[in-house]
């Protein structure tokens, strides 16, 4: 099993890194690429068309501004594509978010919040967990650990004020 990470520019790497790290921490293979929907569309097409044969199960596509990358990849594959909008100076990522969630009928993409790399990685893992019990169990443990951290923080804050 493998998750593909594609970003439109290497400037998106800070947003993509948490997604890559969480997926790798669950023992899933990753492949990370920089492919532009606008400057290298022929490479984006080839990547998407061959992704299933290359062993990918999910693709995460990060882009900012016009943010067509996820839609372009989704047009050429039937694998799930998770869109990861990246903030930019001009519109703080709202432009990317809107471009990603407003896909035309027949070319769906899942979409996480602006700069939400961790959630993109976790969503990919949840998709893989449908078919892989080990990943599903790791996700259960991950969520229990998150809950325990909140419980501990609650205890500390409660003791400060109560």
C-alpha cells in the first residue's frame, strides 16, 4: 500500500510534511512529488493515469492559489484524491479551498481545511483502514491517545481554577 503526495510547488512542503509524517508513522509507504497542474500538466496526467498500477491507494494533492492540481489528478484516476488547500499571501488560502471544493459533477475530490496537512494524512489513513485492520487499529489507538491528552489538559486546567 502506498499514498502519493503531490504538491504544486516545493513552497507547499511545510504544509505537506505533517501528512507525510503521520502516514509514514503508520508504516505506509509514501511517494512525494512536485508536479504542477499548469507548468507540467503532462506529468500530472501520467502520474494520475499510472497511480493505480504503481500501487497507490490514495493521492493527496496540495496546492495554493488557483489550486487545480487535485481536480486534474482526479480527472485521470478513479483513486480517491484528497485536496489539501495551501494558504497564500493574497487570499489566505480561501481561493484554493473554494477551487478544490467546487469540483464539477463527476470529478469528486475530498477536501480538508486550509493548511490541514495532518488531517489530510489522517483521512488517507482512514481510507486505507477500511481494508487494512492493522491501520484501523492504529487509528483507534491514535484517537484514544488524543483523548487521553485532552483529559490530562482538562485536569491541569481544572486544578488551576477550581
